[in-house]
């Protein structure tokens, strides 16, 4: 990690000799009277809580006015927690400025692309590039660091909170100045910028840096490369702010690790977290389920991606919910057993800390209907009883602490540039959804019982038997060459429609699609043919396609047609192709198949790559398998994906934990109730993707 010799984890007050999974929540004692605090720590101890995040939204309490400070209450609550054996992840409290600051300095408030000011009254009403905000915020960070530098309860620093959740895109004059500085660093000269942005189009050529603005609302569409660069800049501006707080904390408290909570989940698109990971001592993440058909698959996908953003090292689940949230159109409570299942899925994918928003459900404010570890009903509630059960389960999982996810035989590439650029305006269709396409491939692999890693595009691919690159729209020459070398080395690559279309400057590759991958795939496409929202086409295999089609021309005799269109404008033309390259191959999918349509294709491709499920055929797809290993042993997490009881055989080993499951040490059979999980300790296996039955 940046400026540290080795990755660091929580600084537990009693030292590292007592391995444990962190368990707790955001704690907001300033919402409650003093007598409630004693009840809180009693219930925390009873539930097995060992860490809380503190002071996240406490700036106005800590600094009531510009010239006054109140640390007495924070001193008292930190001492109380420490006396009860509960560590503190202390926030820098900069997430939301107090009313006095925005009143005195309204120039810190964000501005929308339409020029509208976003006013106080909610949260995160500050510009990431505001020098005035930064001056006041870093003054607060310095005061906190100096006061608590030596306090033994502090296990980590929690920078800000969910950076960019509400204020990632700011179009103010501060942002314009910072954007121009970012562009100078990226392009060095106006000539280079004009080339990259294609400013010969629509008479946009710039002759002075001061002429450049963020992509504010105009009379027509903004320059697409300007849009893409502003998205990149906005992610980097937040990262730069993260660095500013971190540098103060490392200077004053070098022995305390620093983190901030990412939001790796389906609806969070603007931050390139793969580029943020090296800025913190350990990765933390917030994740919330949105009820839908693939909601549990999305949770697994996000936890998997978080693990690979963290480089496979343990990470911190900073927030998720015990039950319902408050911000969806309909906020459904979780079903019995689901909260524990969700928590352990994150642990399976590398989380060594499981925390919630929040500890005690608020009585007032915008989140009073958001669930918590202690609900409005109090201790005598199903939610709190489930919380204490989870606490006991996590205590039993202490042997897992410090282990890493075992590499999978399959990788799904995930690329923020492609996510951003493929969904911009003025494209062939507005129906394309990058994240959904990637999730569909992941769901199909889960349904086949095959483990996969969701990895950022910069990672080494040489250890994977099969690599899926869905909608890899932005294709720099260097990435194309890496994929070609991967296939030449015997790897099996799958890519899809709208891949290999533009370079890093959002310039179209000429000569036909998919650009620099044409020769590798042995195909050429002249024109896109997207489908209307409710339109589908049939394939000769019986599958159907939606969203997108193309007239695929096979250009290499080594390219085999796996399926052709059976209906639509391209009936009779190839829809799915595969080109053999020595022992490797390159497969192209020209339409959206959906998770169900992907499965039969994947079965064929996995067999060609020599990959199969490590589970028996009768349970593959009904159970998710995730493996963590410490090099000496493996920990097999078997997670029921269904609403039915599932009996799993061929998994002998020592049972570490089995919530909502029946398992015995030494037996090769476990029974998983709906939402059930079992964790089994086994010897290290040298094989990947080979069936046990």
C-alpha cells in the first residue's frame, strides 16, 4: 500500500495475538442521552460487538462554532467503549459540514451541471475541489488526530464517509479550475488535448486553457471525451481529497491505519475504486441489496470485486443492513436467516470485519426507518436476536482471519472506463447496461457451480483458464495486446458486443469492429444494429437475444460459428463465434443473451478450457462455493442460493460454523436450510475447477 512497507489491518487495542473478525456498526451516541450509552455497551457486549465506527456525522457537535470545540462527550464515549473492550474506528467527521460553515462560506456548496446550487439540509453539501472547505475540514482532521493520537482504543481512522455518494459531480468554478489543472497534467499541451477531444468537430478547438469548462448544460450534447475526462477527473478529485486527509493522519498518527468506505455495488458508478485501493491501508466497503431477481448474485459479485480491488487481502465490510433500508421505493425487511447469509457471503469473499449501519435505530432524522442492530423494538426483537447469533458465528470463524480468497479458474474483467463511456449519450442505444451484462455472466457461472474472480482490467490474467470481458468498450492498444498475448499463451477469452470500439480517448478504432480484436476473433462488423426496448431475436440454438445485434462477418477459416440468428434482420448470419488459437481460443457474443442464455454457451466454453465445478452435479448452481486459504488449510464456504433445503455430499472436513445448516465433523454430507451457510476446514487442494463427485 502507498507509503507503507506492508499492508496494515486494524490496530486492535490488545494487539494482534487474538485473531477475531471485526463486528459492529456505525455508532451515533450524540443522538442519544448519556444514560442510553451504558445500555448500548451492555447490549454490544452481549451481542459480541468488538468495534464501532464513531463520529461520522459529528462535526457540528465537535465544533459548534468556528472558534469553539467540544471534545468532552467524545472523550467520554471513547473511554467508555475502551473500558468495555470495544475498539473504535474513528471518523474524521468531515462528511457533512455544520450549518455555520455553509452559512459563512456558501462558496463550498456544490453546483449542478445546470448551474443550480445544492443547499444545506441534507448531507455532503461540499465541493471536493473547494479550497475553503478543505481548509476547514483539514483543521478538524488535525484537531482530532492530535487529540486521540495516543488513545489505545483507536483501531483505525475512517476518512470522511462514502466519498462521492451525493457530491461526486460538481460543476462550480472551483471544479472548473481544478479540472483544467487535471487536464494540464494529463495532456501537457493544448494540441494534445484538442487531438484527444476531437475538437475539430463542431468548432470546439481550444486556444487557451481558460476556455475549458466542465461539461455543463449546453444547447446540445457535450463533447464525449470531455464527458469521459470529467468523470475520470471527478473520481480523481475525490481521491485527491482522500489523500489530503490521509497525509495529516499519517503524519500525526503513523501507527494507526487509515481507511475509507468505498461503495462497490450495482448503483455506484462514478468512482474508480481500483485506482483508490493503494491510497488506504486496507479496503473498506459499504453494500446494500436492491431487491430483484439477481439481488443475491449482485451481493456476491460486489463482494468478489471488492476482494480483488483489495488485491485478495482481507477487507472491512463497513456498512450493510440488518433488515430494511429507508431509501428504496418499497423497503422490504430481510427474511429469516438472510442477514446472517448476507454477512457470511462477504466473509467468504475476504471480509475480516462485518459491520452495519447502524447500531441503534434513530428516533429522528432522515434514516429513522433504516434498520439497525438494535431496532426501535429494542433488545426483545428478532433482529437483535439474529445480531447476537451472527456475533457467535463470527467468533467461531476466528480461524479464517487473515486468510485470502483462493484464486478461481475463471475471471470476469471489470473496467470503469468502459462502464462510463459505453453508457454515454449519443450512442447506438440507451438500453445498454454495462454492469448488468457483467453480472449476467457472473450469475451464469454461479448457476453452473463454477468459481470466478471479478477483477479490474489491470490485473495479471495468466493464471486464469477462461477470461470473460463483457462490453470491454474502451480498448487501449496496450490492453488489446495483453488480451492477444493471453490467448496466444493458451488462454480462452470471451468478449461481447460493443467491445473494442474506442481507444482511451474515446476515438473509434477504424477498419471495422471490434477494432484491435478483429484478427484475434476472426470476425468483422461494419455496423451496429441495436434492438428496440421490447424487441428480441431468436438464435438457432433456441436462445434469444435482446438489446443488440450485429451482422457478423467471419474473416478467418479458423473461426467456427457456434450459433446463428434465426430471426430478425440478420437471420442466417453468425451470432456467436469461436476462433481456435493453438490451445487457446477467442469467442465473440454479438447479442445480449441474459444469464439463462449464457449458461449453455458457458458450459461448452468451460469444457474446452478444462474447467468444471468443484461441487457434485446435483448441487452445482444451487450452492455457491467460495474458498479462502491461509496456504496450509482451505476454508470452504457453502452458501445456499435457493429457498429450498439442499443436501451437499463429498465435502468432508472439520466444521467451523454452520448457521441454518446441519453438519458434523468428519461427515462428507451437510444440509443447508434456506439461507443456510456452512464453513468447512479442509486440507489445501492442488486442483482448481475439478469436480469432487
